[in-house]
C-alpha cells in the first residue's frame, strides 16, 4: 500500500516514525509538512508554505481577529469542540488558499501526492480548511485517517468537513480518547535508541531539575519554577529551563540533569515526547496522571505529582537518591515496551486489517 502522512509540522519528530514503520512493514510512505518546525527535526518533503506557523506577526493577527484556533485548553472537560472561525478569519483563509493552491498543485505533480491509498492527516488538517482536497480523494475511493496529537483538538477543535469524511480517527492523547468515543487509542511511536545517554553524575554537587515546556500555561510551568526556587533555599538543587531550543540542543541540556518535570496540571494530559526522551535517557521523570490514566497504564515508571503536592514530591526525589535510580532504571524498558515505533506500526496495520483496508 501507499500511505501519505500530511502535517502542518512535525514538532515532536514522531510522525516520521510512523512513516518509518510503514516502510519497515513493506509499504510505501512519505511525510509532507507545510513548514519546518523550529526544533529542526529531519524532514521528508517540506513545502515551506507561507502564512502559517509560529511567526510572531501571525500570532498577533490571530489574536486580533479572535481566530477559532486559539481556544483556551481545558483538559478537565469532555466538551466537544469544533472549529468555529469568524467572518474575517474565513476571508483571510480564503486568501491563503489562493496563495497555496499553485504551490500545492505543483507539489502534487512533483511528488504524486494524489496517488496514495491512505491519507493520514495530523490534527485532522488537510491543505484547505473546507477539506476540498480530501473530498476529491474520498470520492476517488481513498481512505482518510485523522490523527490527533497535541493541542489541535483541545484548542481549535475538530474541523467539521474533515471530521465528517474521516474513515478512522486516532489519538495518543488520553484526555481526547476519553472525550471522543470515535477515537481509537494508539501509543505514541518513539525510538529510544536515538537518545543520547545521560551524562550527569549522582555525585554532582547539585541535583539538576529540568523542564521543557512548549506552552507554559499547558504544563504548569510557573508552579514548577516556584517549587524548585523554594526547594533551592535549603536543598542543593538547580533549575534548568529548556525553551526555544532545537531538539538536539534540548537533548544535550537534558542529558546533564537528574530529574525531569513534564507537567503538573490537573486533568488527563499525562505525558508526551518530553517524558519519553527523559525516561529513555535514564532520568527520573515527574508528571501528573489522573486516577483514570493510572489505571490505563498501571505499569508506568513515573514519579507522580499534583499542583498541591509538587514541592513535597520533588523534595522526596531530590533527597532519596535510590528512588531516583530505581525510577531511572525502569524508564527505558517501559518506553521500549509501550512505545517502540515498530510495535506501534504493527498496531496501526492491525487496525487497517480490522477496517478491511489491508489483507
């Protein structure tokens, strides 16, 4: 089969692992991105489309017009959210469509983009918000898959035309899995073998605690900074805040640390690539898992916390070196067991077979 993954950006480096898995199982696959993510993961086909991405001027414009993609995430609710743009946003997106059309058509001719059997849409997004490109493909008998990872479905909501024509909805986000019964859960693919080894020493003078937020409010960053600052008054700890770095730079910094704090907010956000990196590197990793999430992954290797207990939980981990070592030792085997990219690919293709797409 031929499988195309289409994504605005590959900001976690995981989508290319889906492609790698398809190829390992004997299928043809490619990844096409709209623009390159700032953390500089390896690209396959990047179209460098204009008027999209993390540019400061574009974010200001979205705020000015009240863009429908800037919903405030609230992971404690099971509310269904659908993208609802205002009139001005629709006009601007229409202008963007006109600019994109010749570029998309050129890429389609060059790379044969319309000749695939299955189309995976990261965040349920195609080139056009009205889904015109996917509608044509569906009429031609192609299969459409939407994969929700990150904040798209939480902040922007589902794009209704794509949602209604999608044959299979997938997610690696536990809160979305609970909120939308249409979603099948698939563990996030990860390649633990690509991680650098931890270089910090347990005999270091200070215990280095790192945190790498993409959006601070989503991770509870201010609570984390406050807790570490408080601990530093009577314990030898040092805060390492990792922001606005390429992935390679972030990993080099993380490798010098003893503890990683992923996130502390209530709800079902759980963990993501940040945690998988730390666990694979042999770093004790702290996060907040709801009771439902703990039951879903009872074998997890995390040191659990909450907004109310963060300072106490970090103190325990800083003081108890043996606890840090035991959590660190459990991390990499768990990641390989739950998240190995080839195991995830096999699970993906078992879903294809269940759908009748693959013999």
